[in-house]
C-alpha cells in the first residue's frame, strides 16, 4: 500500500496560471479532504468529499475547485493562482467503519509558491 | 472557524519533563485524533480516542477525553529533544468536516 500520494511536492506558479494538485489513495477510503497550512493559521479545510461524485466546501474554498470521479482520486484545482494561495497543501483520506470514522492518513504535502 | 482550539500555543520545557497540551472542540464527535508535525514535514498520526473512551495510552503518550467539557489533553511523559514538533488535534464536526485545532508548538531543550 502506498497510502496517500500527493504530487507535486513543490511548485512555483505565476499569478493567473492554473494547476492541479493531485491526490490519490489506495486504501478504498470514502472520505478525502484538502487542507492548506499557513503560519499562524494552522491547517484549514478547503474542500472535502464523502464519496465518489460528492464534494463539499470546507472553511476556505474560494479560489479552489475539486472533483471526485473515482474513490481513489481527489484533485485540487487552482483556476487562476493568486499570491494569497502561496501555502503548503495537504491531502487526507479516512474511512468509515461501522459508522465510526477512522484514523486520517495524510500525504506528504505540496509546497506551492505563487509569484 | 476551526473546530478545535488548543492551548498552550507554544510550550518550552527541559528534556525529561512532562508536556501537556489541551484541545477543546465545539460540537459532538465520533473520535478525536492527535497528530505531530515536525518543522516543514508531514503529519504523523499519534493516537485516536473514541467518544466512549476516557483515557488511552501509547508508549509515553497519554490522551484523555472529556466529552462533557468537549476537551482532550495529550500528555507526553519524560520528553526528549526529538519530541520537539507541533501537535494538533483533529476531529469531525457535526457536519462531517474533519477539522484541525490551531496546534501547540512544543520545544524540548536538551
């Protein structure tokens, strides 16, 4: 098992460019989510998904789109990057076992700089 | 706003001392998880405590959960310099969102 795989690890974008951060898990987890981590702000939820075809907004969704066409993949799209989106991004997945949510597994993070 | 609030925000202790970090949350939960993050690195799962558990141990870690006060604490006993990291609590809120606390930055001086 690879767990949660996030790519790329580092990315520099120019303002206005678009890109997709990839997240894949091989544990058949229903729940997947994206976070951004900024100094002094902790980790904040951007978007999440409770299963294929279902997504919802987190605390800071503006400027980001997601889709969940398969159980394994949950890409995060920046349509027009802004310097305010400079951050470290983490993807997570977890499962639901007998009605109880399990331990969350995290990717290694993507360090994004928008210039 | 975030589900969990943690205190202290920063904690500095000497090696061998115990470190206690607290997390409060706002809504009812299934379980609460604690994670460690070394500077600039990924998140490492430490321990999960279910809502029907009051205390759980794992090595030098002890976690308590008080659902009446909506709070949890993480105790690290006999701390080591290698325990220097940020510690976060993580829980699902009523809407099913997995939300982090602000985190406690622990510094253990040799």
